């Protein structure tokens, strides 16, 4: 039978009635029928990895490529970067897995980062999400309380991720959540609570279903749930959770387990203990002793630590990363046609103050802002200004004027 040219073999419409007619060997199909066929195939077989991610600009790189990208933004912390790179790579490989009835199913491996404040925990998580081009949200565990009490429900963590994905549920279900200050919801003693611990153990219990993977109904605008409120169902099975915390005082727990003290002698004289970085000996048992319930520790199976930042690392942070502070301020002044020159002695001074204040890399910006604030106020209005040279004497005077020099731990 001769084929009927210019007519869709599925709906019978003519070429003049459709936008596009796709020609095959013995038949033609219009663009509308092709779209319908695509929808039917997706409903029947589900999305492939390409369907899920390629349209969103998702690109999964190899672990070495992930670490190389992190190196552009985060100074040092090589062990943490390697651990994160492998964990993220395996997680998104797992999502692409098509599980048959008799095939091994790969379980999700969430991550916990332990390190002092300002060592780069949040920056690592944010940079990985930026590289992968997936939705990313930061949740502060300190504001979470058990359902029914003043504070935020645990489900509000997912609301932030949903909002970051522009309310695209499939994209949300493949995003990354960074739960900051997770050490602040540790239970108050090592024994299970017999009374309500609504901002500690209670929150940990409520968080279990998110970390493990389940369908959670969340209010799209956040806040407390109520019966009349519309809900959005989000499956957390493929959401990667990265938890971070300073765990202040956990070094003493590690030291006790190693049968040593923080002064730094080895266990029985056979093992040399690095007293300056006890976190490198961190184990799941230490997290449980600190106050995380065993179920939470079990659902955060990948544990890594961040090393304290020394003078060399802090100075490199000021100048080397792609978005280093010196580069940022230089660009700000350049937008007003002013050439900013910061002498090396100023960088040493800034690092000295950051170590004195014990605020890590996060404190570098505060110190730089205090030094440059007067210049950023005055020079844009000065049409004759073309260059600003910052030396140590200038930096010391401006920091003294700002009052920031009085900052100390606990402020």
C-alpha cells in the first residue's frame, strides 16, 4: 500500500495543520504526536539519568575532577576534599542506577564534616553544589525543635531546598542539603533522655526519616503544618545530606578514648599523638559519646574532618582561591577606577589578627572590611583618586579605629 505523503500516520492531520512533520521510512509523524509518544515512554519506563539531569545542566565529573574544582575555591583540606569527591560521585552514580529485581541496590551515604569554625565546612558543600548545578540549601540546626514546640519543624529543611529549586520537585529530590551546627542538637547527656529534649534528641529523632529516605509532606511556604494547608510530597531517597559542626570539646573525648591527654603523649608510649589536631583520630564512637544518637551516626556513615588553619593556610586563603578576598576588594576598587595595592605585610597582619580572634577564615573578611571601610566610603567621591596603597601602619590604624581589635572569643 502506497504511503500517504504529508499526512501524520497517527492522527491523520496534514502537514499544513501542524508545526513539523517528521519523516520516517514508510510513514510520517507530526510534532504533537511525537511529544505525546515521549510522555508515554517516560511514564512507562521512568526518567533516565539524562532526562533527570541533562536538561538542568547537570554534569557528573570524576572524583579527581571534583577535587580539582574544589581546589580552586578551598585552600588545603585535601583529605576532606578527597572524601567528599568520592562520596558525591558515588551518590550521583547511585541515582543513575536502574535497579532490577535481582540486582544489588546501592544505599545512600550521607556525610558529616567535623571541624573548627571557619575551616571551610559550608564552603566545601556550597562549592560542590555549584559545580554539579543542583539545588542547594543550608539549614541551621540550632533553630529546629521537635514538632509541636516553638521553633522550626525539621521538614522546613526541605522547604529551603524546594525554594532553591524554584519549586521544581524532581530537581529538589536530587539536590544537596547542608545541615550546619549539627553538634548543637546533641543530647545533653550520653544517656537516652527520659524527659523531653525538644531541641536536642527530639530533633535528631525527627531528622531520621529525612536522612534515611522517605516521602515527606512539606508546606511549600514553610512554617508550621496545619490541616487546611496544601502540602508538597518530597522523596528524600536521592537527596544528599551533608552535616557539619565544630563539636567543641570533642578533642577531649578523643583523647580519653586514646588513653592519653591533650598534652600529646602516645598510648603506652607506642603511638605518637598529634596534640594540635586530635580530630584526625575521630571515630563514630566519639560522635555518639558527644551526644549524637546512634541512629543519626548510622545514617551519616561518611565521617571526615577539617584541619585547623595555620598562618600559611590563612594567608593563601586571602590571595589564592578563585574568589579570594584580595581579588574581591581589588575588583571593587577597580570598578571605581582605583588601583588597590595591598602590601604583603598587611596580609601578615590580617592573618595575625584572625588567629588572635580565633575565628578562622570567616574572620578574614571582617578584618579586611574594617581596614578598608573608610577608603570605600571616601574614594568613590574623589575624582582625583587613582590608586590606594595599604601598608601595615595604615591597616593597624584603621583596625584600631574600628574597635575590632577588642574582639575576642565569646563576643
